[in-house]
C-alpha cells in the first residue's frame, strides 16, 4: 500500500488569504440574511430559491433542479420550500410529465415578494461588495469565485441572463 502524501501546510501568505476568505464567508451571509429577514421576512437562501423560480419558465422548476441551482440537499430544500409554502409564496405540484418528480411553483404572491425584496437586497450587495472594489477587481472576484466554486463542485456556477440578473 503506497504511503499517503504528507499533509499540506499552507504558507503564511496562503494563511493570510484564507483568513480573509473565511472571514468573508462568515460575515457576508450573516449581513445578507439580516437585511432580508428584517425587510422581507426571508433568508438569503430562501430569496435565492424564489429568485431562481421567478426566472424559470412558468416560474416552475423540479425540486431536484432547484436543489442543484442552490447547491443544497433535497432535505434542506424541502424544509425551505415548506416554509415558503406556509407563507403562500411557493406551492408544490407533481410533475405531470413524470410523476416521479415534484415541481416547485412560485405563486403570484411569491413573485410580488421577489419584486419587493430584490431592490433592497441588490442595494446591500452593491454597497458591501461592489462599492468596495474597482470594476477590474469585481470582475476578478467573479472569475476567482467561479474557479473555486467549480473546484468544489464542477457544476457550472449560475450566470444571469440579460434581464438584470433576475
């Protein structure tokens, strides 16, 4: 049996970069959740699900597809959809083309919720992320984030359409 390679030890420069990334991974989601919960009663994760549904044909996606977009388990997605159903913003239907699948459908009230939440959410993202960077730094951040995300999971990262990201 071959000897496993020795554990990788990060350099001080790499540790410095990792500390910044790890801190960002803690602070940014908390800030996004706080704003969306305060202003609209949804988490960032729930808003993302509803935004994905809002941009889908017929505001409808299979739960398995939605879970892929959200990079989450079906169990986590199911709990979130249950919360959104309780608010009347999403409903589930059996897929008529293949009864083995369940669809998530954004209701008209859910669409209105997305319309109301998106401006404040995008304003916060603009202030926290884009106001802190030059245009070149923002493009580099996007390219870097996609590379790291696709190193974790090769599924391509969602990209916006020409409708302003929704």
